[in-house]
């Protein structure tokens, strides 16, 4: 029984459960080594300046975070700063035709790798998002990108999994097995921190 299960068992109302959930979320967010966030920010900024593409991949809730990240760092930065050199960022979760074709023809484990085989260029980077750190298609994408010399940034939870062992930069939110909600919340918080940081910093730098 993990923290959330115990909290639900001990709560006599949704209000008390919500309070315990938010306390747990804060603990998980605070488990992050914030120096890794700085390294992540530097990789994103270097990609923006160089015009490299940043790919993002994840499954389930992590897929929605990948989509949000592509929107928030791409269009939102463009809209709110007015600069032409916004982030070139692509969520590998968003092309349904490609995802279903690859899944049907060669297997779901290759849905991200085969899209990168089409679009990847030297200097590009990959963000992989997985609560367990062990999703086979995300691990496959990370391994492929590393072989191509790409910088791989992983957002993980629980014990970190395989991605925490192979990625160049690991943002690890330590949680108990099965605490998907708070881990996915924490990953989305990081997206919003980065998006707002870049929106304001780029706008200030460009007057």
C-alpha cells in the first residue's frame, strides 16, 4: 500500500484526501535535485539558439505532458515574446497516423524511434517522460538517440528505472511504485516552470 492508498483509506472525505494528496505532491516535487533543472534549461536554450529540434516522447499521461510541452515551449513562447527564434519542439505523441501505422506494421515499441529516424538531425535533443522510467518505446527512443549523439533528458519517478541509468540529464521525482498521479503532476509542473521562465526571460532580453 503506497502513500496515496493509505491516504484514501485514512480519509473520511474528499477534502481530507485532497489535503493529503497535495502534501504528498509537495514532498515528491521537493525530492528533485534542482541542479538537474538548471542543466535541462541550458540544453533547451542551446537548442533554441542553434535552431535544433527538441523531440518529446511519453505514454498515457506522459503523452499529454509531451504535447503540452511542445505547445508551451513552442507556440506560447512565440506568442508571448514575439521572437522568431522560438523553440523548434516536436511531440512524437501527436501524429496519430504515424503512431497507428508504426504500431500496426512493426510494433508499438518503435512508434517514437521510427518517427525520429525521419526527422532527426545532428544536434537535436530528446526529452523522454516516464513515471517508471521503463516504458519500452521510450527507452528505445532514448537508446537510439544516444547512439546518434543526441543529448537525452529524462523526467522519471518511482525508482528511476532504465532511463535514469542511460539519460544524460535525469530529473527524478522520488515516489513509491504506483504513485502515477503525483509524479505526472510533478512533470507537468516542470513544464510550466520552464515555459514561464523562458517566456519572461526571452521577452525581457528582447525588450
